[in-house]
């Protein structure tokens, strides 16, 4: 334990020293102050989907060059959706792998050199050390953002003073939206000086829709805590498609193969359904599969947000950890969020119990009923 603490302490010293060195180097670069805007959104895919209306509004209303800073795992989808948009891709920072901050810092420093002195709109809900370092290196002529995310684990938003900022919303003003989308709306209104600007709902236009008669299931998330029990999910699927003769495609990443295999085995034990496991190699490939499905079943994760933005029928399981911040939201009446209300809702996934009852006590019958409704 002591050795681990010492290692962590020394690692943090190296991290902070690297940040300070990058800031010192940036002071030697002359500001450009050209007519340009940075949209800062280096988050996961689901978070980026929720930011689509804000990005579209900025593209439509800002008169000048725009560059969007995104996480590397999102760049593939962004390039397909916005083929003419300039993209700065940041590797490593949000993948959770040890040491990736070095790659991220190098990419951020390069971007800061290119766009120093530009205006900036930050669509991040919570800032960390690397974010603030990038802002300091970039020295934007104007900066706009939202501060005070209620579920922040500490963050460093106070270390960067936006030219103009608003507090993270506690409720949505006009119509039911996740708070994250309301925050994006307020940030864009603030930056554009357009208090009545209505951004609408996220939609993906670059993936043609079809119906290949398959049910696509994404049974896992990066956090196993948020997953629905495999045996009950299998029961829901079997009950819902009984007599329909619809093949089931189980999708995920290599890291989720254990869950995919377990779900396939559970389905095949109780039915003769046609079940296939597929691992999309890119986000765009996964989105294309979703676009061709009859119905999409997913946890609250990137595939769920992609399916909703594409307008696909589906059933999505939502726990209480971040309830209301990123979901629920829908684009038609064939999309269903299933959740169980608990007193501890809004715990930021710091579960107090032996299991997350907000997920595990969702009944298999309610999921099957929702799947049936989405297929009608």
C-alpha cells in the first residue's frame, strides 16, 4: 500500500511538472488573434451526440473559421457527420489507460500553438488539469462555458476564468431535455449573444436508415456496475421475440466479449433464436449497424444515444447514477427508457449497496413489454 501511494505521489509530481513546462513553452508562441473559433468537446461518443445541436448552431451562426477539438475515439464519427469541419483529435486522454496523458498533452500543446488567441466555446461539463492547461496555453481572446457541474469529483473549473460563463442548469427551461443538452444550449446562447436561440434535438444525418429485420443488443458499458444482469436480459429478449423469427445480433468491444458470450449462452439455453456476436471495428461501423436494425437494445451508453439520434426504435436501460443529466431523451414514440426510481438517485454511481438496485430491480417483463411496443 505504501509503495503504491509513493508511486502515485511521484506520478502526480511528474504530471504537474509536465503541465507547467507546456505552459512555459506556450508563452514563447505569439498569439494569432485571427478570426477563428474553437469548439472544445473532447468527451466520449454519447456526450458528443448530445452536443450535436450546439455544434450545428455554432456552425450556422459563427462567421469565421471553426475547429472542433474532440477525443480520438470520437473523431471517426465527427468526420463522417461533418466532412468539411476542421477537427483536432486528442488521443489517449479519455481512454483510462495509464500514461495516456502524455499523448494527450502533446496533442493539446500542438493545437494550442495552431489556434492561440482564437475564441473558444467549451462544451465540457467538468474541467480537469489538462483542460485548464490547454486553455492557458491557447490564451483565447474570448472564452465561454458552463461551470459548477453538480456531480464534479473535484475538477479544476475554478482555475480557469471564462470571459463569460453560466452555472450548470438545475432544470430545463423549455421542454424535457437532459441537463447536459440544456447546458450546451445555454453555452451557445451565451457565446452567440442570442438568448432565444432554440437548438432542437440531436440527429445524425450521415448514416442511411434501413430495416434488415434484426434486433441489435449492446449489453455492456465501460462500467460493469451499470450493466443489467445477463440472465434476465436473455429472458427479456426471448419473451419479446417469441414467434417473430427475428435474428439477434450482440455487439460490443473486445473488452466486452465475456459479457457477449455469457448473454449468447443464456439466450441459446432457453430458445432456438438465431444469435450472432459482432464486434464493430469503428464507431461509424457500429452506427451503420444500428441504422439498419429493426430495434436496438442498449444500456445508457454511446449506442443508445446513437440509436436515438438516428430515430431507431429501441429500449434503453437507465440507472440512477446520472439520471437526468444525459438521459432520458427521445426523438420518437418508439423509443423507451426503462428505469427504476430509488431514493439514492443521483449518486454519481457511488453505489451504497451491494448491487445497483436502480438497474437490477428493473423487471425482465417490463423490458420485454417495451421491446414488443417498439417493434409494433
